C-alpha cells in the first residue's frame, strides 16, 4: 500500500487527471440518469380477475375465488393468497416469495387456472397478469359543462394525444363509465305483445351481426362476400324486426322497448369546482425522466387549453415533478451550503489548501457515486437524494482524518512528500477498516423491508465510500504533497493576482485564522486533558452517567413521550376528507354526504381565501363511488402559502363536525397514506364465529381509553333476497334454474352481443327499464314463463311460484389463505401509545376471546404491524452488522475486548439521535431509524482512530493511563473536526422549512446529532471504559497468577520427590 501511495505522490499529474476524470464522468452521467419521483417497486404479485356479471359476492366467492384458490394451493413459491369477492367479479391476489421467480410462478398459475372447467356459465375468461407498480408523474383534470358522453369522448381524444407524445409512456383516462346499450322492455310491454326476453334476444342476434362469407373468384378479380347488418346505435336497434303481426304489420324493437344508448349501470360521481370531471393520469415505464415528461405534458395542456370550448378546462391537478424538482433544488442548495460550511470550518482550523482539497474530495465522492449509479438499477429519485445528503455527512470523515494526519506530519518534516507519506501510513489502517465498517452497516439496507427504499439509499452511499476511500488515501496525499506542480503554480499565480489588492486585509484575516486555529490544540492540551484525567480517574462514575443518559433516552421512546410513526407526517398540497358509509347505504345517501362535504369545503375555501386575500385554496374535487364520498382541496404550493395544510385540515374537520350514520370519517393532509394504528385481521372457517368474534373485539376496543373510530368490515351488512320455489311450482314445470334465469334477464339483463365501438367492446343487454329495477315490488309483479310454450296464458306471477326470504349478506367478501377474514381497526388519540394498547388487547381481551372461539385465528396488521416487521428485520440485520464489524475490528486490533469498545459508539449514537429529535421537536419515523443506521456506520470511525492511536502509544511503552490520555488528546482535533463538520454540513437542512425538507429532517437529525453526541462518547466515555477494561484485565491476570502459583505450590507439596 505504501508503494501505491508513494506512486501517486510522485505522479501528481496522474492524481489530478484521475480527479478530473471522475468529476467529468459524474457531470456527464448526471443528465442521463433515470429520474423518477419514487423508485420502481417490484411488488411480486399476480392478479387474477374473473368477471361474473350479475352474481352476488357469496356466489362469486364459491364459484370463482374458492376454485382458483384450490387450483393454486399446491404451487410452490407462494407467500400467501388473498381474494376479494364483490358483486359481479372475483379477484385473487397471489403474493410470491421474494426469492422466487415471479414469471415462472405466473406461468404455473396461468396453466392451473386455465385448466379449471367448472367456472359457472355466466362468468367470463380469467384475466391473469403480473402486477407492476407505476409511478404517477402528473394528473390532469378535464372538467366542463358537458354531457357525460361528450366529456368521455373528449377525454379519450386527449388521452390518445398525450400517449402519442414521445416522452409519455402511459396515459390513462380515470373514472369514466363504460358504454352500454340497454334494450329495456317493461313487464307490461312483454305481456301486451306476448313476448319473452328470449324472443327479443334471439331477434337481435338474428338481425344484428357482420359475417364474412368468403369470396367470388371472378375473371376480373376476387370479389369479397360480406353481410354487414351490425346495429351500432340506438336507431339501428330500434329498426330490428321482432315478428310480423297477424295484420301483416312488422313489430320492431323500437315499438316495444326503449333503447338506451348510454353507460353501464354503475354509480360514479366526479366534479371539479361543481362541473363534471374526468382525470387523466400520466405514468412512467422504463427509463423514466420525470422532468422531461412533466414539461411535455404541461406544454400540451397549455396548447390544448386554447383549443377547448369556453365551458371546458384542462388543468394540472398534481405534478410530481414539482416535488421532485424541489427536492433536487433542496439537495443542491443545502448540499452546497453544507459544503461551504465544512470548507469554512476546515479553513479556520487547518490551512486553506487542506480545506480546499478535502472539500474537492467530497465532490469526487459525489461525482463518482453518480457516475457508477448509471451502472446500477438505482434511479435519481427522492430516496436516492436522501442518500446524497447523507454522503455529505459521511465521506468527510476520511478526508479530514487523513488530511489532519498529513498536516501534523508535515509540520514535523521539512519535506512535504515525506510528511504526506508518513501521515497517510499513520492512519491508513484505521481509515481502511473504518470505511469497511461503515459499508458493513449499510449492507443490510439491501435486505430491509419489501420495498426498494433502503437499497436505494445504500447503493449511492457505498459507491461514495469507495470513491472517498480512493480519493483520501491516494489522491489527497498527492495534492497536499504537490507544492510546485504546474496546476498548483497556476492556481497560486491566479490567487496572487486576484487577492493582491487586498493583501493587507487578507494578512490580518490570516493572523486571526491562525489564532483561532490554535484554540483547538490549546483546548485539547489544557481543558480537555484536565477533564479527561478526572473522568478516567472517576471512570465508574463516568460509565454510570453515560449509561443513565442512554437508559433515559430509550425510556422516552418506549414510554411514548417521544412518539413513533412509521412514516413522517409530511404535509402535502392537498386536504382530503373521506367518508365511508355502511354497505347497505343507497347511492342517494352517499351523494347526500358528498354534497354536505362539498358545502363544508366551499365554506372553508371562502373563509381561507378571504382571510389571506388570494386563491390559497385553488380547487375542490368531489367524488362518490361504492360506499365512499370524498372531497379533495387543492392548495397553493407549500413553499408559498402562509399556513400549512394541517391547519386547513383542522378547520375542515371542525366545519364538518359530527356526522351520523357513517362507518368512518377521516381528514388527511399528509403525503403518505398512513394505515390505521390498530388493525387486526380475523380468520375463520365459521362465518358465525367470525362475525361474533369481530363484533366482540370491536366492543372491547371501544371501551379502551384513547381508542376511537372503531370499525369492522362486517359491520352493517346489506340485505339479500333469496328465492325458494313453492311446492305447487312443480305442477307448472318450472324449475329453479329456469326461474332464476328469467329473473336474471329482467333485473341484470341478458347480454346478447358486444359491439366494437369508440375504443371499447360495448355490451348490449336486454332487461327491465331502470325504474322497474329500482323497487322491490317490481320483483313480485314479474311474470314467469310456465315452461310450456311461453304464451301469454302460460305465464304466471312470480309471487305465486316462490317464497321470498330476506337475509343479511356483504357486498365484499375477503379471504386469506382459503379462509374468510374480517378486519377490525381503530384510530388512537394523540398522547396515547398504540403499541401499549395493542399489548393490552393481545394479553387480556383477545386471549379471552380466543378461548371462546377456538376456530378463529387473529393477526396484527396496520401501522403497528409494519412497525413490528420493520424493527424485527432491523434488529436482526443490526446484530449481523455488529457481528461483522466485531470480526473486522478483532482482526485489526488482534483483540476481543477492543472491538467491543469500538461498538459502544453505536448505541450511544442512537442515544444522540433520540436527544436530537427531542431538541428539534420531530417524531421518530422510519427515516429516523434509517438515519440511525447510517449514524452507526459513521460513529465507529472515531473510536477506531482513537483506539488505534492508543495501541500505537502502548507499543511505544506508554502505560495504559498515559496512552489513553495522550492518545485522546492527540486525536482530539480530528475527532472534533469530523463531528463538527458533519453536524454543520447537515445544519442547512435542519434549518430548512420547505415541504421538500420535511422528508429529510428526521434522517438528518439522527445522523447529525448522533455523530455529535457520539464524539463526546469517543472523547470521554471510551477512554474511561478502556481503562476500566484494562484494570479488570490486570486484576484478573493478577488473580489468575496467584491461583496458578497456589496450584503449583500444592503440586510441589504433593510431589513424590518431596515425600520420599
């Protein structure tokens, strides 16, 4: 290694060329990196969807979901199988084990599912796909005073034009209803014209079709034969003949039915500022560039808006590139500010050339990481940007330690070259092993969690560490030893020319700088030495105090005084109010709730905008679907508005107040969708036990203080009508299958054909009019064909054939691993610890309930489950990392005790991170923990450097006490400088108030305060612990020696020679 260092020192041109090459490579690579808001997530899911039109959830569960589950249960490599049965379709989600090949499992699943031949006749072909996560780059709102058809056609046109843009991968039109043609015949019309649904359906199939009939090979050329009779629109269907009456008149469809050329019978409502609206989502695919895509889409919106009618608007509703660019600007600005602060600190306490080259080394590490990032799958996204912020606080250590060592040696040697070599070689072992230790701490990031976020952090950090090590050991010594090279000479000439007019002022500043720089050695050799002599003398007290501080820090987290949330509460530019109603709620009730929420939002908009004198609340989007009513308020960009979205959310919550008849009401304002703090998944083969257990658990949860908004997915079931044949139906040759088919045709409809039109396959259904399908009495008034010939006189009322039974059912049936499940969840008030509440539930209430319901299996889900899984993995990988570092340090120090001293920095770094969160006033989150892991990789460096110096002094003959004191004093300056530069390098982000910085602050708080507190541990606690260990080792050795001597004496007394 000495020869390589010497070669670079003797070849400064090679060192500078290597530096320039890395810088240029990084700068050239930066524009070519994939740019996306969030890293692509490989979710390892296979989705199977089977439409079963008209079927209820329980029928879908039995006929679709259960059969698919049975078909795939024997396949290997499957983590779990989840299924959901809803009205009209079933969905099965297969989660593949992370280590398995998803494509292979997908092919196996396709083979098994397509082999099922027992699906019911009315079901459609299974759709089997691998689910892929696609980031949404930009969302557009198309709104206007248009009919639904006009709005959808305009939306499709815009979607196609957007999809044709070179930088747009995927454009999706969201929430439009599918086209549908309904041929609606009332019961009275059927009876008046002696018709049945079968006759009408057969007539349409017989007259509405296109059919190629071959070709005629004429001498003049081939002539194609084609029948073109396909009805496409309402007027075409109206003209289809049904039969010829006795008077010879032709009875057509339009004479007996109303042909409704409209949309499927699904309740969906969407408005923007009171006008009907549709959304268009732009998603990324491979090789994304969020900035270029956003610019292209916004340019299109501006150009298209000028072509739209006055009553129609096309606007950008959300743009991920705004947040992305904001984070990139935050990275560049705060990184530059931090680098400047590092430069100023080094300039003050070392010398200008050393400060310059150390900071240039940070730039080399940055650009090297960016260069090699292009060879990995990691893109430039908001997570990898976190990593580059962390790099600023990590890589500076190596350069400072090496630079300070060279600086100290050059003060002793007149030859700069020799001083550089001796300086590097004096710290090369601890620096090398310190970097390896830091890498070891980041390696678990590749395995934590299911998502790519931790690995996206680890990759650039490890790359930067490699380049930082290369730069600090080989390039930096060459720069500091090169006193007369061409580049150095040119720089000196330029600096002399520029600063010569200010030479007197600069001379004064240099004198002041030297005076300040002398403070660190003075502090180390006087005040710190005296304090250290006292603390190592009272080492038991020192150890007790630090242990108490550590225990207190842990207690603040465990006791809930410093709250933990998996995701940080980062405010967004949106406030969302979401109301969920019981499953049996009619859509007009859902619309009533949506209208009330919209009115409340309008009042808040008027109030806030009037208060601040401009459009702070810029738009209100309202949507209603299934059992959910939702409003979204779009606010001005977070960096410009005078109040936070949390304030607007609180005002909206107060304006809405208490609403009766809801299952759940939430008002959110954060970027992340945060799951319920308490959620249990209950499984059982017995529906009765499932319902009773869920209800009992919900009641017990509701009695616990701090728990509110308790709900179960089995609350408020909807009604179902079940038809049972009367005995007398047998005399009319009516069976249940025939009767059920006729009821299905009337109320759901019989699909007679699908026609390709306007980019869709449009269903054509024959059924009752909407009004006749909207009240229960129409079922009783329905007439059923008796089964003889379908004539009018052979048709009888349904009520004479069946008994109508009412039962409770659910609009959604969930299953997990072939068992039905229910979810019981709740919110927790501020100031209460969700973990403690869950512990109480599991040890008391749930344990008692499980004794009553032995067939029930319960599992924790929600935010707390995510926390538990995250920390289980974290603790495991942290222990593995510490074992790896212990092995590396044991090899380096040739000791089992000293690696433990190095690792003491880790828990105390965590302690500093916790106190940092208390000082800054932020909650601990997942990003805080990742910052602690990064901190753990950094704080061991100072301990390595200190213990290595102590060992050097011990080898020179110093006593343990003198070696500890002198070693700590000699390493005081590099340890303080690395900690202070790391802290101040990250300070600009801690002081940043922008929304973009809120992601970074928890992680940066952990890293900066952890390193700062750990430096105190290194300089005070580790010396005391070192001497305590040496003292214990001395007394143990002395005791062992006495014991060995006693054994030897006893052996001598009992020897045969002595007794003879």
